């Protein structure tokens, strides 16, 4: 592979709006809203504004798992945020998440709505609110939270790093792909060693750590995100593969993956979710509505 021409950074960086490849229309170096757009509100205490990216799937899996446990207060409305169209820069969304990233949650169960943003923060908030999927004993709790924040810290290497340069960048850069592939494989090895001795990431129990990590690393080894399994030789991480398969079988995980999904087979998509019955009453007309 020939090396790209050497690049010398200028003294002062300037924004080249066309230099962003597939995401050039939504990437920008400034924050804040670009347009006025109020967010919709549904009938349930929890209002989720999201898209079925790995970070979005974390939260819908958590909510479906809570409902499966019988927590009626976890009923939620899931509204679709089309990030490719810039919905995340609407004024209403920015009020809930000033960082303009999905997912964002509004808890309307109290007199004053509580906003929660960043996927790991939402998982922790819901676990504490409902007393579920987070160990109570200090040692086990610390282990669970350590793995939760491990994912939050490692995710950018897998998504914005390896995933971007391998699958989405307009130009394939050998150094960038090699650098991030090395780190992703190291992270897979970290996870594989942990899962060699434990059924779940933080020990014997299924927790928010698994819900955070599975949509990224579980989906990677199962080929549910960009096709990089052969390139990364994911079959070598047998314990990760076993864990990924076990979690993929959970009914709540299957439902959570469908919510706010707009890609893949139509049968796998539920663009918005406002009631548990929506999984059973979807129609082709709903699924094929222009986006």
C-alpha cells in the first residue's frame, strides 16, 4: 500500500467543511442549536430521544430489561432522532443534551423533568432509580462501574477511531487503520481474558456493564456492525463470542435492538416505540414511511 503524501499541519487549524466524508454535513467544530425544533412528548414518565446506534441501543436494551423485570415505571416513549439529518442540533434536543449526541433521556416522573445525557450516565441513572442491574455490595458495584467506564473510555477507539477509518473515511489511511485496529484487538483481548473466568463482564450477574459493552464489542464479533470480523480475526476471542451469543438470545436485547432502528431488514426496525404492543402491531406502511 502506497503511503499518502506527507501532511504538515498548518500553524492555525481552519475548518474545511468538505473534508468530512460521509458525515461532513453534520460534523462541525461548534456547539449549540442550528434551528428551532421542539421535542415531542409522549404519555410515559420516560422520554427517550435516540437512534439505534450502539450507544442508543444500550439504553433501549436497559429499558426493555427493566420492563421484563416488571418495573412498570420504566415504560417509555422512544422518539427517533435522525442524526444524518441534523435532528440533534434542534433547540429542543440541545436543551436535553448540550453535547448534541444521542441518546438523551428526559425523566418526567418528578414535578421538574430531569435531563440525563451520555449513554453510560443514563444506564447508571436508570439502574439507581429502579434498583436493578447494578450490584449493591461495594466490591461488586465497583467492579461493575469500572467496566462501565472502561467501555465509555474505550468506545471512541472502536467507533470514532477504527470504525471511522476502516469503514467510513473517504480515504483509507494505513497508519490510522493499523493504529486503531491494534487498540481494538488489545481491548478485545482485555475483554476475552475477563470473560474466560466469568459468565458476564463484571462477574456472575448480568449488569449495566454488559448492556454498555455488548452493543459495541458483542455486535462487532457477531457481525452486526461494519464487516470487520475477518480483518480483526474476532473468532480468536472465543470467550467474547460465547458471551455475545448468550446476550443476543435475551428477548429484551432483541427488542431493544429494534427500537429507533432505521437500517437493516424492515422486520428488525421499530422507528418509534410508545407502547409495548408496538412490537406486535407494526405494519409495512409504518416501516416504509419516508424518513
